[in-house]
C-alpha cells in the first residue's frame, strides 16, 4: 500500500518538552501492548498506526514482550515502519523495553546486562531497525545491583543501539538511585514511564517531584486504566472489549458495581465539559505540566480519534478538579 502522510499532520498536535531534554513528545503517544499482536487484525493495527502518524503522533511505544505472542507487536510494527512509514523514520520516536519474561533460563527476564543487551538486539531484529530512540529498563530487578542494570543502559547508548534510556515502574527511591548511577556513568535518564490515571494516583506521592527536580520527562501508561476510564463498561462488559478477551490484561473482577457508580458520576462531569469520559481522563492526566505525554492504547481508529479530541479541552476549573478528587482521591 502506498502511504503519503497528511501535510497537515503537525497542525493540531501539541508537543511538550520531555523534562529538560532536547526532545519534545506529542501530548498523546500510542502504545502497542494490546491490539497489535498476532492475535489481532493486522490491517486494523496498520490503519491505527498510520492514522496516528497522520494526526501528529510521533511516538510509538513497544516492549519485547508485547503481543501475544510475545515479540509479535514488534514484528507487526516493523512491517509498517519499514514499509509505509519508512520515509518518515526521522520524524518518529520509537521506544522498546526489556524487563519481563521473554525466554527460558536465568537470562530471559529482569535486569542483568546479559538479558538487556540480548533483548534489545532481538527487538531491533524483530522491528528491522538499526536503533531505537528510547530503551527502557521495564521494571527494577530486586536481585541485580542497579550498577549493572544502569551500566547496561549506558553501554547501549554508547553503542548507538538507543539514543536515550528510560525507567519504568521504578518507585521514587529506586528512581533517584538509578538516575544518579546513570549520571555517574555520564549518561542521563530521559524519561520515566509509570502507571498513572484518575484511578491510580501513586506517582503524585513523590515520583513526579523527583522527575521534575531531575529534569526527567514523565509518560504515564494506561491513562484510561485499560478502558475502565471510558464509557465502555458503564452498562456491562461489551464483547471484544479488553475485559472480555481471554488474553486481555484487564480482569472482569476489576469492574465492580462501586467502581461503575463512580464512573457514571465521572461521565456526568465529562459530559458537562463537552467531553467523552475517555477525553476527560486524558485531559486530566495532561493537566499537570510535569506530564510530557499520555501513553494510550486503541483498538480502532475511531477510538484513537475520540481520544485525540481531548486536546480541544485541556483546562479544568477548580470545582471540576475537586469533584474528581472526591470521587477518585489521591
Ligand atoms: P489505555 O489506558 O489508554 O487503555 C487502552 C484501551 O482503552 C483500548 O485498548 C480500548 O479498549 C480502550 N479505549 C481507548 N480509547 C478509547 C476511547 N476513546 N473510548 C473508549 N474506549 C477506549 O492504555 P493501555 O492500557 O493500552 O496502555 C497504553 C500503553 O502503555 C501500552 O500500549 C504500552 O505501550 C504502555 N504500557 C506500559 C506498561 C509498563 O509497564 N511500562 C504497562 C502497560 C502499558 P478495548 O481494547 O477494550 O477496545
């Protein structure tokens, strides 16, 4: 398929500086954790990726294990980046990660240099790329000294296999330690990827302060809480939703009557703002200037378009924020 990106692709997206770095990221970035694996329809996946780029989304986030099968999201992304998007590589920030289980034996997960270096080599091969823009330690390893994990990230930058490195799922203390180790090696942490949404407010307890002090960007994952913070589950569990899929990470048990009651109230606040609940949830994450980008998922182009429209209303009144705080306390 011939693809020529829209000439207007940079007209509507908002770009935010990633901490104190030279990089700007789109306020909305797209992740390939779900919906881009071998179990999914490749044509829909490709359509979502191309539409995202056409709408100014310049950042795509992957990990070694995204699928299912693990690795297949990178293979599928590779097909698009090397075909339709091949002429646009320099306009795109691609990230991948290693930390979770990928292969058997003692070197197939966590934070050893052996695992991280081998995993990135595998990811590059699967995507057909010479380098990624950002490589993350996907989770802290309690059994490997941070010195080793950070030395691996530093080596990966020096080898040119990644331009920048990041941390994901590190708590405030682990983040400070890792960032200082990287600095002592002459490298810096570009970005941190924590779970953050109206439902999960943990990063407000220290992490975001540290990132701000250190000039590190913040890209929250699952800002829609995997779809909970949309109007999707207000009247039951729709077929083919993430909670309905056997390989989906969202458990049906998360959708309790108490939660649904709160979601209905949040939906009312969103409607009064002229937004869908998904849009308000994304605007809410982006209300804090320390957030560089909201890292969303989408299973269709229409969802992507709906989410992108959050950019039309990013401001909140004090009254709206306090209503949200009452329903979803920090
Ligand atoms: P979201 O919280 O954005 O959830 C995405 C899901 O919400 C979609 O698959 C869809 O569900 C539903 N949805 C999206 N937009 C809309 C809309 N406008 N209206 C209604 N429903 C909508 O993010 P994810 O949980 O998918 O995570 C995003 C990315 O974050 C991942 O792809 C990955 O890159 C990263 N991530 C990183 C982790 C880490 O440890 N570092 C962990 C998890 C994610 P449905 O499929 O049911 O249609």
